[in-house]
C-alpha cells in the first residue's frame, strides 16, 4: 500500500466483495458470480496502470468499473432515492 492507486483500487475491490457477500446471502441471489469478475479485473488493471504512471488510463478504467457496478449489478445508492 504505497500509492494512491493502491488505496483507491483496494477500497473499490472491498466494496465489490461486500456487495457480493451481501447478495450471496439472499434467499434467491439476483446476480451471477461471473458478473463480479469484470470489475475485479478492472481494479487490478487500474492499479497496475496507475502504479506505472498512466494516471489518466487508470482513472478511466476505475471509473468504467464503477459504472459497470452501478449499471450491471444495479447498486442502489441510498441518497439517490
């Protein structure tokens, strides 16, 4: 945990894991396990790109992961209701 990208991607990944654990405990899970793979891989790639100095690319990849989580996994944000 040396760079800002390490912290950002770990927080995003931790949120993704929390969402997976929460939803997998439902009676009938609304998501498939494979749907969590693209944003998880995106976090790893964004971390690598950011650590290599490609900050714009890393930011774009991380934002794409967040948009994917919001659109595909349909996360409900409490303050938007």
